[in-house]
């Protein structure tokens, strides 16, 4: 046999995990090619070790091997300077796929051979390899610089061959002449900027390649299955895999499917070339094909993006009309709004559907342009006789009036049209639109017409259907409507329950404008209960969640109005007036008659209460004129109530009675009961002043029945003077009991045993020990140990009463009875004397009372008792899933914690136990509050609360677990690590040994942290 033309012996490496294959190959080569020395390896790792120790001239490598594959071994050989460029042949048990051939070329293999291998084929491959080796040696000897050039060309050859093979999807090699040409003209992709490489590639590659890359560049990102439809290459997915491995393209997974895309700068370059090289009709066809592909898969936002990119605005309008509010579901709304904003406004203004969606986008972002765009859309739909478009636009204008501009005027003419269209167009609406129209119509009937029965009918049908279909957003919105209806009916328990349901569904929905409405309705419920502290806390939460939206909407002046009415109940007329004055000039949100009228009517009362008669009359007259323009049934009743109240203060009782009677008659007609107690309360005052005592008595009885039925301790128009007047007319126990609750809540007054009004004695124990009576303060640091302990024991005692024997046994347990009694008498005498010096002799009669061997505190309010009762109520709410009410209570508790129970004082055992109990409750309160904040994704505030808790007890593992979970959500590994280190230090200070510390830390489940 003719020997290969070589000047020395060659060394070949055979790598295969099958010993039989190695033996067979070795025999084949050694029998016919004596100049070849064979080295064998049973694994890729062993082969690499041999190649590192001995000089080899080439290798035959099995692809499928355990541990490290043949492809990986080829890559490693080419990465090593001593073996880079060696001729390598890959052996595979199957026919090599195009993808494997492409990847083999990438890693440095120049040929493939399939097993089982025939003797003839094997010898032929070896001889080819020997010729390559010999040629390589001669090249090295002739010119080292030329060798570098050949190496570069060889690498580029493999790269381009691999790319072409990946796209052709065939086993056969691509045209060699083409490859040589491309090698000579294309820059090295590993050293050239992406844009330069693709610029040349789309000039030199075959036409199907160029067209495919240009077509795909028109789309921002292309799902693989869509790319296949647009591609003129056999296997576009393999091409992008190849480009992705070389960092020349990107791949992402979006909603369960792979998306291929170019880097932004490359995409921009290719798009510019596409605009020049592809025909205009072809570009439009590509966008249309992509839009149709997305539409078939219900990805309407992506379809819309394609049409906007193609500037096919008639098709954009058609798509908006076809899918309507489906395009504003939770997943697509933000993209749709962005796409609509990209359309030139002069084109938007010519199309009703584009104007409608522009208006909706402006409304959701609280832009002042929402009104003009929605009005333009309505006029365009009217001129085009598009009734479905009219209906959907009117729906959005309902929300515009209620959420942003307060324009009730437009509904005097359009409400009936909304009703007609909602009935006639229902069958033409999609599911999303049907529920949105129902919600909007319910709001319109409630706020613009005051038709409570109609709202009940809408809720009866729509809410049940939304529940049956398990649709989160409609259930959230309809429960909001149900809550608003409950408020107007005076059914406050229903209102709170519905609001809790709405909050639960809101967690499933991305941020929409109704999230802000939830906060407003929560404030309204707290207003209806007369809870000023809760109202202000809810307002704080609202501002934290959506500060900018609060400032730019109607919500800001509306909530200022509600807050001012609550200040009236405390007699803070000047404060209420200042709040109203600020709200009146609260920017564009107070431009229409409705909100101006509301603010002015309340200003009128505050001016009358502060002696500004002329200004009060001017304000009330303006308010009534503006209400005629604005309309609105319940807002008109508010006007009538405050007008009656204002004229009552001005002692014009006849005119006051006229307004109150008119308002009460409207209240009965509409069957609302939110304002009605206020009409009855002020009618008591006015009718009494007019000498109609029997009528006044009827109104008083009805007022008490209303308050008891609705289980509230507040009514619109409540003031301290009104309470004083009503209390003077109380004749029966039930009336006195209801009025007593009102006095205690708003005036910090109560009735003593003689039925006289007296101030409540407030006792602060959290963070110190202090009394307050009529704003006169008493500090217990001025009395001795015994006196202080007696009072503290009474604070925590059941019903705040203890027998003298029990007091003595707790404070002087080891003293004889006579000695203990002497000590008690001395301490009690000093305590009473100190209190009487501060507050006078009423202390002995109404507050610190000793009678029949019992010492008792009466007519008091103690902060620690409020904490404990509120914690019990918060647990009850949490068990029922009433997160909103629980959170409010927990915030109230937080405000009461000004420090440790009776901080700074030495305490007897029972008081120390109470301190420990309250400390535990404080930590639990912080933990529960943080859990609720986490659910609302208020992570920063939750972390702050938990860190406060750890300042009190750094070893509290429940708090640490929560903090770690929050840090994990935020991927803040540094903060988590620092927390664990502090935990270890705290445990060590508590004398835990290292083994216990490690166990406690491991029990926290921090494996996720150790992996980073």
C-alpha cells in the first residue's frame, strides 16, 4: 500500500468509551498505516490528559460519552494553545443532524464519521487527516505569518459553514465556492461590532438569508413559530440558536414561548435597510401577517403593535372596535396605552375608537386631557351613528365625572341616553364590556339619579354572574358599587363586608384606577362611622400608595370635604374652614359646580359657627345656585342639610325648617338613610326653637332609632353644641345611652351617677404614667411608690375595682393586717390629696371612689385597655379575612405604643406580668401588620415595622422569618446576611452555645441565601 507522503511518524488519538470500538479502530489503522502511532483513551477527560502530556497530530473522538461529550472535548482542545487547530473528526452512532454538524464546526471539528465504521472509510479518513497534517507542517516551515492567516481563515471558515448549515437544515455541506467568497468578504464576527457584521452579512449572504433577517428586524421580538412563517430559510430557529451562542442575537421566554430578537442597535440598522430593500407592499404584508398571527392567539396588544408600526390606522381602528375593552384587561392595558400614545394626535382626533382609547389612557393616568378626548370620541360616534361606541364612551365619562373632574352637569342630558344604550346594545358587548357597563350604569344611577332600587337590580344580576364566572375585576368593581350602595342605605356592615371583598379581588389585579377608588370608599366608610383617627390613617395609606394620582384627581378635595365634616363633630370649626379653603383652590379638580357647591355649603356652616354671618349667607346662596347647575340627588340633600344647619345657627328657624323638611322628604323618597339622622337631629333643635315640642320629640325618637338600627355613633352635621342640646331633651334610658356614646367619642364627656356631664379621665400607661382631665395633666412621678402602685393596680383590675384586702395583700403581702392597713391608708390619702390638688374635689366623687370596702376608678379611658381590646378585635377580623379592618385597628394600636407599660417605674408582680403581656402583644401587632403590608406589596413599610420589633427583641424568630421572606422577595442578600449575623450575636448574648445557634439559624430555612 502506498504510504502517505510524510517526513516522520504521526500520532493519532482515538477517544471512545466503548473498549471494543477502540480495539477495532486501532487494529484497522495499525495494519495498513505503519507510520501512525495510536494512543487510546476511554473518556474525554482521559483524552485531554494524554493530549496535554504528548504531542498528537489529530484525533478521532466519539460524540456521545458520559461526563464530557466529544463536542466539549473538541472545544477544550481548540482552547488550548498546544492543541488548537489540530484536525479533529467526530464519530457518532447516528447520522449527524444539521444542528450537530453546525455545532461541531463551531468547536473545531472538520469532519464527521458515522458508526459502525467500515475499514475502507476509516482508512480514507485517516489518510485525509495525514495529508492535512503534512500540509500543516509544510505551511509552518514555509511561513509562520502565513500560518496565522490560514488559522484565521480556518476559524472563519468553520464559523460561516456552521451558520449556513444551521439554516439549511440538510446533511449536505453548503456550496464551497460560496463559503470561500464569504470568508474573503465578511469580517470576523468575534472581533467586529455586531452592526458592521450584520451590515455586510445582509449584503453578501444568499438572498433568502438577507430577506429573512430584514423581515424579522421589522418586529421588535418574534415568537419562534411566527419566525418560521416569515422565514425563507429552512431552519430559522437553528440560525438564531447559532447566533445566540455567539452573542449576536437574543432569546427570551415570554408567556411560555421562545422569542427571538436582535440587539437594539442591530435591529435599528436592519430596519433601515429593510425600508430601502423591501417593497412597501411587502413590509405591509409582513406586519399584517404578524398581526393576524397574534390575533389568532388572542394577543391583541401585539397585533395592535404590528398595525401601529405599519401605520395601518384604519386597521388599528377596526381592531379597537372589534375587541373593545378586552384590550384593557390586566395583562395588556399598559402596552395598549403606550401604543395609542405613539399615534399622531391629528390622526387620533379623526377616529372615534382611537379617541376613546386615548381618553381612557388619559383617565387612567389622571391626565387633564381625558375630558376633551372622551368628548371628541362621543361626538365622532354620534356623527357616525356608532351606538356601541357611544355607550362605551358614556361609560368612561361616568368614571371621569366621579374620579377626576366632578362634572355632574353633563348627566342631566346624557343619563337617559346611557340607560337606553345599555339596554339596546347589551347583546353586542363582549363579556368585559358587559360588566364594565353594568358597573358604570350602577354608579350613574346611584350618584346622578339617586335610584337605589335600580342599583340593587343591577347588582342582583351582574354580581351573581361575575361570581359564577369567577372574574376578578368585575367582582372587585361590583363589590365597590355594593359598598357604596350600602353606605347610602345606612347599611354600614354590608358596606364594610363588600369593601373587604373588593380589596381581596384587587390583589389579583394590576394597578388600575379602581385601586384608588377602593381607598376612597374606605375613607367614606370611616367617615360614616365618625372615625376621624381611622379616616386620617386611611388617607395616609392612600397618599402613600398613589400620591400623584391623589393630588391630580377629584379625590383630594372630596376627602378634604369629608375630613372637615368630621372636625365639626369635635367643634374644630376654624380647622374645618381652613381645610375647606385649601380644598377650594385644589387646582383643576375643583372646576365644576358639583364640588364647588359641596365645599361652599360646608364653608357656609363653618362661617356661621364662627360668627361670619354675611360670608355664611353668601356661601350658602352660591352653593344652592351651583347645585341647580350640577344636579345629583344625594349631593342636593347634603346642600339642604347644611343650609338648614346654617340658618339654624343664624337663628332663622323658619327658613332652616324649610330646608330640613325638604331634605327629609327627599331622603324618604329615595330611601337613603346616610343623611337622614342628620335631618332628624337638627330638626329637633329647630322645631324646639319654633315651639313645636311634640314634633321635636318625634324627630328625637326617630334619630335614636336610626342610630341604634345602623349601629353607629355618628351622624352628618354632628357638633358639640348639637349634642348638648339633644342631651338636655333626653328623657328615657335608651336615649341617654346613645347620647352618652356620642359624648364619650367626640367630646370626651360622659354622665356620672347623678346624670351630669363630666369629662373623661384619660390615663396614659404606654411609655409612662400620666393622667389628663380637661387637658390638665398629672405625672405620677410626684407621688410615692405605694400611691403609684394602688392606682396602677386599679387600672389593670377587672372593672377597675378592687377590695382593700386584695390591694393590701398585693402591695404588703408580708406585713401584719394592721400594718398593711396603715400603709394603705397613708398611700391612699397621699394619692387622693395629690389628685385633688391638681383636679379639685370632684376626684373623690366621680373618679377615685372608695365605698363599702371597695376602691374603684370610674369614668376613665386607659390606653393599655384600648390596646388589648383592639388586639382582640383585630384577631377577630383576621380570622374572618377582613384584612382592611384588621390593618386599621393594628395601626391604631401602633399609635398608642409610646413605650413600655409604666416605663421607668418599679412594679409589683401583677403589673410586671401585665408589662410582659403588653410587650408580647406589641411584637405580635408589628408582625401581623407587616404581614398585611406584605400582601399589599408595601415591602419597605413592612420591613421598617419588623426592624422596630427586633429593636425590642432581637431574638424574636417570627419577626426574623418575615424579614427574611421580604428580603428574599427583593433579592436583597446583603440585608438578609446582615440580619442573620445580628441574630447570631443576639443569641450569643442570651448565652446560647454555638451548636444551638447554628440549629436556630438553620431552622429559619436560609438555604436560598447560602446558594448566592
